[in-house]
């Protein structure tokens, strides 16, 4: 739900019922119209501190040129300062939507939009154009990084349901009908969809993903399939927008970047925080498309990863209850296979573009290898 007209940078009075709504796992977004003080670090910190302390899930900002520049005068440098401030807020907060400017989906060409109208248009128009120039390269760079494996249809094919560890062994997470599970770095919802039957119609899987274009796509895909016990929220692994001890379990799967960037400990701490005592958390590191010859020495690859994961799980409130190495043989996705696959699926998610993979001289069978650590919250 969205709470409208919240004063910037913090509300001037408590929001009635907010705590109850958040505790019921309903994502709360607040609508704010920042003034010039968005460029001021102290004002931003006040806002971010308030939003984090209330477990606000998303910020909807109205960037109104009349509120930002009441005297009607601003140039490119002023615009850039506002966009810098936005980047800082986005990096720290995770889910920020600019309510009155084209959304990422529009910029990616997935839906139509209309031009702004009304008084003050000239400044508004320059500001909008400047926003497009700033936002578009950012989004385009995300496309390349994230499109590779990211279509729900492909993911469902890639990881065969029968081989998926946690959905097939709900007892490892102590899941039962009615359980609430948080899926951290949920991407297009593959893990959430798989866990959905284990928690049943009365349960809930809350998927947290940093890219809105992915969580929106995941929500659509789940709706199309009539899966109703999933929630998709844009948000960050390092700041899960849920109060302490709200969930029965938390999972994270296939996010190499989190471990590589040293964010494993903060993510696991957040997962432990949102799970109730006695609940379980599981993280799975997934190495995809390994040549079989490399499998002869899997620990050569896993030494470092295993050390990162053990370090992240070494927290006083956690007791490790299981460690598993598992995986599956998969067909090669190099060479022509990869190009065909990409051509077939990419346009569904983003603008069509074509990349031909290097032709592999020696296409062969590959394996995906997973390492899972499961811990119980003390
Ligand atoms: C390879 S995908 C895996 C998606 C899903 N967990 C699965 O197994 O199918 C990794 C996802 O993690 C997301 N991600 C990476 N860092 C994140 C962070 N700090 N907070 C939230 N999501 C993040 C990426 O945007 C991407 O969608």
C-alpha cells in the first residue's frame, strides 16, 4: 500500500497503523515530494534513517520542478545535483520510483507514456529530457549484466524442479503450510515459485530483488500462472524491508556478486534478523556451466566460496544445521546453442538486441554445482 502526502524529509506526525501493516508483511510505500534539500546530505540521512526504522519498503518521489526550484530557474548543473542525490538514495534504499517521470519499463520500451503538461512546462520539459539522458545509460548497462539468465521461462527450464534442493526438502527449512519465507535476491522469482507449494495458500513467499524491472516481470509471470502466495518487492539484500522476526525462514540462491563483493556477512545478518528464533536460513552458491573436467577438483573452486559462506554464517544467533553440495548435469549453452537461446527469449524481457557467442570449438556436457549452508536462528 502507498501512504500519500508524507512530508519530506520525514513525516511531521506518526502514521496511524503503520507498524501493524508492516508487521502483517504488507509492503508500505511512501509518497514524498522533495524540495531542494534532497541535495543536502543531512536531510537525506534523516529521511533514510526514518524509512529504515519504520521498515518502509519503497519510496515514491514526485520530482516537481515547482517544489524543487520555486523561482522557476534551474539549469543542467542543478538537475545533475538532484540526480546525484537520487543515485545516493537509490543505492542506500533499493526501491525508489520517480512517480512523475517515465518509469524504467517505459525507458526500456516496454510500455507507452505521455508527455507532462500544465504550467511551468518549459522547465519541466528540460528537466524531463535531462532525466532521460541520465537514466537511460544506467538502465542499458543493467540490461547486459542481468539479461543473461534472466527470463522466467528459461530459468524454469535450466533448473529442473525435480533437482531443486530446498523446494524438494521443505523439512530442511522446517516449512509447513502457512509459513512465511523471505527469498533474498529473488530475481525473476524462480526460487519463490518453487517454494510456493511448500507454504500453501495460507503461506507467503516474499521475494526481495534490487531491480524493479525484474520484480515487476516476476510478479506478472506469477500472476499469469495464478500463483497467489508470492509477493515481489524491489529492495536490497543488505536492508531487507521487514521488521525483526517476521518470517519463518529466509533463503538466498545464486548471487555470486553478493559473495564476491564481500556483502555475504551483511546479507546473512539481515536474513537472521528477519527470521524468528527457531526459524531457518539457507544460502546457496551456484556455479553454472562448469566443464566436467573441472569437477574432478570442485574444492579448488569452492575453497574460497566456502570460506566466504562460513564466515558469513559465523554469527552468534546462528547454528549451522546442514551443508550440502549438490547439482546437475546440464546441456552446453555455448556457441550456437547460446545464441539461439538468447534470440528466442531476450525480446520478452528487454528490447531485442543480438549477440553472437564465441563459437565453442568443443561443445560438451557441463554441470551446475551448488553449495548450500543451512542454519537455525537460536
Ligand atoms: C543470478 S540471479 C538469481 C535469482 C534467483 N535467486 C534465482 O536463483 O533464480 C541474482 C539476482 O540477485 C540480484 N541481486 C544482486 N545483488 C543484490 C542486492 N544487493 N540486493 C538485492 N538483489 C540483488 C540481481 O539483481 C539478480 O536478479
